[in-house]
């Protein structure tokens, strides 16, 4: 299996409205290092999983739709606990919808690193069945 990964960052504000999260129920900020990986069972005719510039631009565009915002105010995330896991799924879903990848690309994974010691990820099929 081949993979291609690009990395970017996004800064957000949010609160986690569940007593489970203790002090993080209050509004706080997070800067995530975001890694997007495309998985492919073979390479295309150019010997790549995908053009890394195109993938990096796609990830940037997706993060631009989330960053420097209070996620509590985002209509598309209304009522959602925006944990690192949930945001990883959101990024992966949006990237899968945005990137026009070839049929050899089978899966898309987003890893959100909240710090150097904690991160979460979501891996999904590259396209809807
Ligand atoms: N699995 C997850 N756990 C937690 C997440 C998350 O996104 N996924 N998020 C948070 C908070 O938003 C924040 O990142 C950390 O808050 P904090 O109160 O410091 O939580 P900790 O568990 O690290 O520390 P404690 O003080 O021991 O609660 C929390 N968890």
C-alpha cells in the first residue's frame, strides 16, 4: 500500500459542552497540526499517489473553512461536540468530498495533533460507495 501525506495547521476556538470534559467546557483555543494521508493500492501513470501540491491546496482550502473561527458558532457543527476525533472526521470527510482523486486512491485519513503527546485520526474510503 502506498501513502502520500501533507501537513498543515489550523487554529480554532471551541467549548466542549459536556461535564465529561471538565474545564474544557469553557471556551478555549486549540492549534492543531493536521496531516492528510491518501492511501493507494497502486501508483498512477505518473508514478504518484496524487500531485502533492494539489493535495496540499485541497487540505488548505478545507482548513480555511474551519480555522480562526469559534466552532461553537458554526452552523454546520451546531450541537456537535467538536472533539479532536470529531474534527478529524470532519476534515477527512471534507477532503474526500473536495479532492478529485483517481480510482487507485482507496482511503483518506486525517490526523489532528492537538499537542506533541496527543492526537486523533479518522480514516475512511476515498469516495462514497
Ligand atoms: N479523546 C479526547 N479527549 C479530550 C479532548 C478530545 O478532543 N478528545 N479534548 C479535551 C479538551 O478540549 C482539551 O484539549 C484538553 O482539556 P483538559 O481539560 O486539559 O483535558 P485533559 O484530559 O488533558 O486534562 P485533565 O485536566 O486531566 O482533564 C479533553 N479531552
